[in-house]
C-alpha cells in the first residue's frame, strides 16, 4: 500500500457536490469577491491580448475552455475565468499583467492548481504556467520552469541521479510548493524546497522580469521562500541546488486503534529528533472500514539500520500489528509516496482529481496527555477524515525563523486535518479543539479560507517584513488574495 492508497483506503466518500459548494462559501466567495470589488471599466479587449501572446488564450466558448478552467479540486469547477492564458514565456506573463492593469481585470497565477482554497482561479484572467515546465540540470543545479509538476521534477532529475527536496503529490506544482516553503520526505536531511532555492525569476506587477537571489532583489528573494504564492509577482523559473540521490527504504507500520494514544505519544518524541535520513508521517484515519493508525516513512539507508532506529518508537508504541519495508530506487520511492507506485510517469501525471478540504497546525511542542486524548478522540468522532502529521526538525530547524519567510523552523511536526468533500464541520471542530494545544501556527501551503488569524498563523514575526516587500514590489496591489499580504 502506498501513501495515496492509504488515503483512498480511508474511503472518505465524496460528499454530494451540490451541498458541499455552499459550505465552501468563504473560499469561493473569496475568488468571486475579487472580481466584484474591481471598479467598473470598459470591456477588456481579449482579442488584443490573444494577438500579443506566443502562448494560447482560451476564452469562454472556445473548445478547451471547460478543461482550461479546472483546478485539482473539482469543487471549484463552477468558477468561470474571463480567460485562461497558457503562457509560453516570461514576455507572455508580462503581456498578461499589462492587460490586467490596463483593463482592471483581476489576475491570478496558476501552476499545479492544488490551492486548497481554489485561489489559483478567479473570474478574471488566469495566468497558467503549465507550458513553462522545462527541467534542466547542470553542475549541481536544476533550473525548473514554474509550470513543472513534482513528478516531472523527480523524473527528469532522476536521469542525472539527483533531486531537490520537495512534496509528495505528483501533480502539485513546483511554484506553489516552493513559494510557500515545501515540506517533503527529504526535508529533514536537505531542508525545505525553498531552502535549496538559489534564485528565482519573477515577473512583477509592473511587467519587469526580475532575477532574485541573495544579492539581487534580495527582499523579494526572501519573500519567495515561504511568503506564499500569489502575493508578489508571477514566478517563471526557479534554480535549485540539488543533492545526489540514493535508494530509499520505504516503510509502513500499522497498529490497532486501541494503541492510537501510545503511538502518538511515542511518535512525537521520536520522529522530530531522528537522524535527518529518516522521515516519517503519522496518519490517524476514520473511514468506512473503521479507525486506523499508520506510520509511513522513508529512510536513506539500509533496512537493517532502519530496524535499529525504529527501536525506541516500537518500545514506546508497542509492537505494530503489521509492518513492511523495502528498498527502492529514489524515483520509485517518490512514486510510492505520491500514490502512483509502479505506474509510468505519464500515469502519475493523471492523478485523479479529488474534492477535499483541509486545515492545519504547526506543532511547536509535544502534545500533553490531554492533547493526545483530544486528538485521538477527535478523529474517532463522526465522519470520515484523517489527521496527517509530518515530522520536521533536522535541516529544517537549522535555518533561522527570519532567514527565509517560512517562520516555522522550531516546529516539531506539521498537522494536517484532511476531509474528503467540502463540509468543514469536523475540520473546524477538531481545529478549534486542538488550537488549545498547538496554538496559533499554520502552514500557508495548506491555505485555510476560514482562518481568521492567518497573518500571524502563517507568517509569525515575518509578517511585517512581508508587508514591506509587498509594498515595494506591488504597491497598487495588482495581486490580491482573500488572505493577501
Ligand atoms: C494532494 C496534495 C498533496 C500535497 N502535498 C504537499 C506536500 O507533500 N508538501 C507540502 O509542502 N505541500 C503539499 N501540498 C500543498 C501544496 O504545497 C500547496 O497546495 C501549493 O500551493 C500547491 O502549489 P500549486 O502550484 O500546485 O498550486 P496552485 O493552486 O497553482 O497555486 C497555489 C497558490 O500559488 C499561486 N501561484 C501559483 N503559481 C504561481 C507562480 N508561478 N508565481 C506566483 N504565484 C503562483 C496561486 O495563485 C495560488 O495562490 C499538497 C497539496 C495537495 C492538494
């Protein structure tokens, strides 16, 4: 069983879309409000924009419009953009931004389209980067087009025996992931995706194409490492430091639900302080099949060494009811974690779309006995849902909280509350209960449309500097999000 199969095995039955869309209110109205709040302007000359692009502009009524407006989450299919521009290069992006400025058309960048809140579409112009997806490697560096999806990054770099630390889902975009931080199975060893970013090319609101790195446009470079997508400009390419890959041992451990509290207690002490080569994620799930506790993980090393490292976990949690571990080439490990084990890269690209919603916490401390009980009881109550906790620490924690815009360097693990469907009742309840223990910290890449404290929760003490960068590079606020800096 791979990580995605695990989520599917949770049999989180899709809720009827008609009901769920109403409950998605804040996410959807966010996108629609942006259009509604724009002052009246003469009708935009879409044909003129089309004539200026090397790429393709898809308008309502065109063949392909239905596909062009889709995100990963079908709940947002009802949003109808004024146009979707498949940009071919940075000049196209500049032309789109000039059009948006001149016509006062709301503009939204889209790469992988995995925004939890659907904030990579809207009723104005969608700048789609998916045609700019080249992946080039030379001398320890990968230069990746903003529209590349993670499976393409892993696949193309595997031909050179290298990779970048990045997330699990094969169709997540490199852009959204990097701009918000980027937590993945190699992050405890090599850092977040944004930590290995050496430079990024960004088209700013005024249409300039800026190279941002430690010395050029350093403030914008800082903001592009954790400040979140959609705030400062449109990234068109990223250059990352790579690492040489080795085979990974992928493992799965299961316990009966009666052991859930013991597993949470043991895992939270063990996982964040394990060696950087060892990453793990603890999943608590309520599904049609019942309640499950599972730890999935990867280890850059041999199975025999992994068994020794698992010792303290098993001593605290008790012997798993089942366990499996196998050593596989790095690309296959990424496919297993992404839920497309043994499939071709092309098949991985066709990951089925899912109606889902989520909320998050960043856990800066271990849960008390009360906190563990609240979490386990919260999962056991009603519905079909999961809590997914990804170990942090290691290289993530060796970077200072103000060194990049991603502030959660001291977090022990991320906590994702995941629900298939758009009914947020359970999510809101467990999030409110667990805020007592985890406090006010959340991950901008699990963007949460009903989080009132988003500014402090996503950015902590980096919020003020992010606001300055916004004022410098987008003073007229061309780029707007419902939770926009
Ligand atoms: C199934 C699934 C698995 C996930 N797994 C992980 C994981 O393992 N680790 C992790 O850290 N996160 C994970 N995430 C969260 C993911 O990192 C975020 O949802 C991320 O924002 C998605 O990026 P995207 O390019 O696919 O999304 P999009 O929806 O295209 O964009 C997200 C935001 O960034 C903006 N944006 C997009 N492209 C650009 C650009 N080129 N320039 C400027 N702004 C841009 C958009 O306007 C939007 O506001 C997962 C999400 C899902 C749905």
